C-alpha cells in the first residue's frame, strides 16, 4: 500500500511537470505593481494607499460620477493595467484596477468620495447636547432655566478636515439664534443654532451619567430620539434627581433605558451597576406616589422593586457586548397574543401573517439581545403560571410567549402613577452595523416608545 501511494505521487508530479509551460525558475517575480498616480476628468486626483490597495478620488459635493474618464494613470516601470487613459468608468460603484508586471499582479480598488461638510455634534458648556436636524440644518439645545444665554461655549465636531465659523470652543451670545458654517473643499453648509431655556420638562430621560454624551451608545441613541421627537423633553441624571435640582412639577413620565454590555443578571448585579439610581430611590418613590409614571426598558425593569412595588425583579436576564453582537438572519419578534388591543402595540408595522407578534428589526441587524424578562413555568424561576406572576409582582403581563413575560405594566392607582416595563431583547435602539437591518421593522422601536410615553402621559 505504501509503494502504491509513492507511485501515485510520482505519476502526479510528472503530470504537473509536463503540464507546466514554464519551469519554476522561469517566472518573473521581480516587477513592481504600484499605481503611482491617477486622475479622473483631468483635475480630480486619486489618493493612493499602497498598503490598503485603494485609490480614493475626492470630487465636488454635487458632481455626477456616473461617467468619469481616466485622464492620467502612472504605473511602476514595466507594469500594465486592465484600465488605461481614456477609459470611461461608472464611479457610482468602486472599480477594480489590476496592475501586472511580469508574473506578478496587484488589485487596487478605485472609488470616489464626494466632498462633505457637516456638523456631527454640538455641546454647550460641555453638558447640554444639541439635537441636529441634518435635513433642515438646524440645531436645538435646551439648557436649564436661569442659564445666562449671552455667554455659552459650544464644543463642535465636524466632518474630518472641515473648517467651522465661528470656531469651536469660542463663547457666543445665544440669546438669539446663531449661524454656524462648516466648509470642506467645495462643500459648505450653514446650521442655525437655537438655545432655549426649559424650566419644567414634561418627559425626562433619567441616566446614570452626569451628561448624556457619557452614556453608552445604545442609551445615547434613545436619548437623541426623545429630544428630537418629544416636546419639552430633557436628559436628567439620577444624581440631580436625588439632589432635588430638577423641577418635576410638570413631569408626566420618567424614562430609563439601562444598557450594560454583557448584561445584568440578578438584583446584586443591578445594585452594583446602578448605584446612582438606587441612591435616588427616595426621590423617585416620592415622584411615583405623587402620580408620576415610569417607562422602564431593558435592565431598568429592576427599578419597581426599589420604589414601592413588590420585591420582585426579572428572573431571566442576559446580554452580549455591543461590539461582538450577533447578526440576525431575519426579523426578530415577540408575541402580543391576547394583548393586541393594548395602546403600546397600535399603529406598528405588522406582518400580515402574524398579527399577534411585534417585529422590531430586519435581517442584517446587529443586536446584543439584552434581556430582562420573567420566565413562566413549573421547571424553574418561581412563577409557574401567569396568574402566579400577577399575584407575586402586582403587575399585568402585556406581551410574551408561552414561557415568558417580556412586557408588563403596573396600573395607575389613587396612591401612585403607572409603570410600563419592556424587558424583551428585541427592544434595541442601536446597531453597530449602522443602517443594516433598520430599514423597516426597526421603526417599531420608536413607535412603541412614542405609544408608551403618550399612554403614560
């Protein structure tokens, strides 16, 4: 058997040797395959990155890239390419340029990048974050009542390489709107910044951090939606709530969406990770007993146990890290069977074949699946049935499958406001994959939140 294997190897080697047109030492591997320079439409030069094997051509903001002509192409000595001067390219998509020299070749990716000038963030006095409308080119900033609007200092970030007038870090008088112009090459935009005082917010997003820009990106995304879409909304820290620095006389709803990479599993972990909220429990309880309501999502669903409800917390909790989140292969959903008429589930984008399910993201979405729900069943967890869940917690289930409660409500009474909790891993604001999987069902996240705030108000 060993002899037969050796014979087969010898025959194979002879076949390969005969089939080759060249001997190994006939190959020319000495040639260089670099793109030295490239121009499109005469005046638009490419920036060559030899390490990444890319060529990027900057073009004006509104330039039509559908048909562009190679007007200069310089290569290493002796090299040729599959593209030549005079070739017309559709640069709406990247193009491959293969450079060959002897028996060596390298592939470069040629693409264009439109000039862009945008303000990406605007923060007053290092604390008050502006809500940027990139369509209307406006920025709205809310500051506490009594703030001196005549001397506020903004910190502004823009697209890379752009210039800003007035400059970032320079104090301005914002008693009237101020225009900021950002410019990069051929691109220029002017944003109108309006700063207003807000004495008594109607809706609050409470957070562990002193300022909203210190929150995890998942929470920052939720806060920015709130400030952009709900009138008289504000970000407030739990420390300020504890200290009584916030006027709650007009506040109808406090929303807290607590995220932690890796999840929070158990009351002890919650207390270790949410010390600022626990410290503010007395103030939160007083607000609740005065008729104020809460919208609690993700790991914030632990909070009712600390503000006067039954000493019960979700018993089925986990979560992944944002950067290593899983990519969903199809839409994710949870059941609302028996609760389809609840206010939270109205006017959503529905699957006509599953009208008793809520879908919240599409294929390609990167999700941490951060979950804080109640397991229902005799196998473990202490809640054999939904009736037992209701009896122990004092809450009413409003969503969940056969073995779980993923959303629940503590109804309003004469002694306190209402609480709505969503602990489903499907309720997710931010995907590290950007726009992937957000084009359809993900709009339900905002609509559910809007429904919850209006319902509680």
